[in-house]
């Protein structure tokens, strides 16, 4: 038998989904941050506004930050009108995204249950359900026996530390495959002529009065007509360079997966009170998220006692998980804001737009914020969906308090 | 588990402590004269430094006293702990 070339029997390398161009010296728009929000913004700049002289600069690899680390939950059951508007528009875009991108994203509308464990939880949840209905968001209040019908493995017995007193249910909510989402946006943006530039860290900004004229990067200086900051947990590193104060605090947020299991969990369950949220990915692993680590941190890792607490909560709520094995844990860096709502819009620089403060919940907004931020850049005017989330609300006092609906403790 | 050095109790496990955010943020001297913008700065805006950060910690499951620490937010290493009546140490 003659020796074979190693790898000769492997299939051909699949087509690359995007080009890896050298940065040009100048672009109309430079988006800092090649995660979900940055890539979605690039896609809609090209698709909705015909703006393609755009660079997305990313210090690591595309979608390797929070886009690779989130628990992929998509829902729009937020309390206030301002939040409903942007999250519900995002959900409608999710519903047509696979077709728009021409790429599979495994969007699965399996519903989400937000559990209530105290009488105050119940009152807040019922209020949120009614607010959702008024805003055209699908929402129901479920009693414990109805919770058990939607998700039979939830422990709704009385013999539990924090009893399940009911849950809000959004049937149209669900999960998607986060990597595929990023790749789908990246592929479309690249096809449209937008340059996605990886391994390109912004180290400073060139300014002229109230304008930023370009970004300094590890791959050279790049002139920019407009700059959009989509750096999530690392936003403050950029705004510190610009001398802009932004009221976000960066925290590690941890998540974990079990080994692959047979399908046991038909929906998504979130519990704010006991700090765990769980779904089962298409492959079969249980995906669980925790509350944030309390201290400020940029290390993309957290403390193990947070994981232990989260597992204790998970096993109490889902006794069937007791024999599952933890496979791996990781952390992303989330930029939490004082009212648990995003900060989007103008900055003290005329041509710099901010998109941050999404905290623990940015993934679900990906297409919605991409749509609205692209509009904002193209028209040099905040899109109505992001206008309520301007930086100046912390001076005016017009906060959009979503700590209840954020569903992740922070 | 990370050990945190309480200035009074010595090194104890991280779970005994709770976090108090940025240190050295004094209450305004003349609160009646502050503008909305200045109030916003005091109430909502804190530094979010990547690197050495002066912050407050509480030994909540121990001696229940507050102290300050210089901690690196990228490595999570505690470089210095000091009492509230001590000035912020100069770190190299």
C-alpha cells in the first residue's frame, strides 16, 4: 500500500466567507469593534443606505468577544415603550434574518419563560406582560401548572428554596447560533465591499476641534469621515482616549455548557432571583448563564464561586440536571449602565457615534441596533429607536430603567 | 479561590468580601450649588479603568469593615490594600 499524503482525503477548504483586506488609508465610516453590533451596522449601512466605503476594525478576530461568549437568548419582553420599540424591531428582523443574509443562523423560536419566585416578582411580571401586550409584544402570564406544561423539567413543587410562583412567557422568543449570525453579517458586508480588518487594535484618535479625523491602529493610521464605537465591554478604553465620560462599568459575565445530552429542555428558562438562565443548544449541550461578577474586570474570566452558585440554582430548579457534567466555563466583559439600558447616539464629537451599555443583553438586539445605528450614521441623526437612549439622559433624568426585564443580576 | 487581604483580618477568601466600586469619590462640598450636569457626574459617572484601579471593598462576612484597594482590573491582582483613613498609596 503506497503512503498517502496526509490530509489528501479531507474535503476541499470551504469558500472563505469574507475577504481579509489590508486597511486602506481612508474610509467614509470606520466602525470600531467587529462583533455582532459592528458587523450588523456594516451590513445595514450597505444594504439600506448604499454606504460601502466602510471599515470594521477589530482588535482580535471577528466576533471573538461577547459575540462568541453570550448565551444566544433572543426576546423582546422589556417593560418600557422605548425598550419594546428597539427590541421588538430586532425580533422582527431576526424572524427574517436567515433570508436576508442568505445564511443559516439556526434561529429557533422556542419561547422564553421568565420565572417569578416572590410575590413582588409576580406583580412585576404581570405588569410587564400587560405592558408588552400594549406594545404589541406577545406575552402571557403562566401559573405554575402552565409553566410545567411548557417546560416539564422545571421544579414547580413546593419543596424548593425559591418556589416557582409563575412565569412570563414570550412564545416568539428563542435562540440562534451566535457564530453563524456573525458570519452571515460578515459575509454580506464583505460582499458589499466593506473591509473587515482583524488584528487591528485602535490605539488612539486623531482629532481636529470637535471632529475626529481618523483612528490610530496597530495597522497604521486610518482616516475616517464618521466613527462608530461598537466595543461593548471595552468601550471605556476608547472613550478614555477621546476624553469622553460614559457611565458604564465593565464586569465579567460568566456562562458555561454541559456535555452533549439528548433533548430534554424544550424552551428557554430565565430566573433573575436565583441567577441562572438555561437553554439547550441544537447540538445538545445545556447552555447556562450566571449573574455578573461583582467587581469591575476586563479579564474575560470570573470567579469560580459564581459558577458554583449558578450550578446550585440550576440543579434546584432542574433536578434532572444533577447528573450532567460541566464541560467548560468562560466569561465575556459586559458594559453595564446605571439603568440597565443601552447608551446610543451622539457624543461631544460631531462625527463620533456611541453604541454601548448593552450590558448583559446585547446579542438579542444585534439586527435592531445594526439597523438603527446604520440609519443614525447615514442620516447624521439618531434613529427614533435609539433617540431615547442618548448619553444626555443621565443629566436630564429620563432614565429607562430595565433592571427588572434585563433578567440578569447586575 | 482568590485570597483578599483585609487590613484588619489578614488574607481571607474572596467570598467573604463584597465590592463597593470606585474609591475616593467624595460627596460634593456644596450640594446646593450643583448643576444637573454636576449631579449626574456625581451620581452616575465612575471611572471604568482597565488596569490599576482604586476601589472600595467590604469584609461583609468577616469584620464588616470597609477598606480600599488598588487592584488591577485586567489581571484581578490586588496590589495594595489600605484603610479608609490612609491616603491613596503611590503605586509604581
